[in-house]
C-alpha cells in the first residue's frame, strides 16, 4: 500500500473506522490501531502489537 491509497486508508483509521490489513510476508491479518509515517501499528491475535511497513500491507477483511 503506497501513496494516496495509504493516505486515504490512514484518514479513515484516524476518523474512527475499523480497518484490517494483511502482511504480505507473514500473511497475518491485524487490526490497524494507528498510522505513523509510512508504518502501521497493528494488533495481531487480540493481544500482540506489531509495526508493519505500509509497503508490505494490503487492506483485508476481518477474519
């Protein structure tokens, strides 16, 4: 996810929308907590937080 797509995605998160992303390397899906620079702070598995680079993420449906 890059550029305008990432920018619009983060605006939606900041406005309170619940969004999920899939990490293209690990194929994990996480709920986005917030954006910082070109990175996403993601909650994975309900109890773990990770920081993922936007370039490794694509929007996903909740599972």
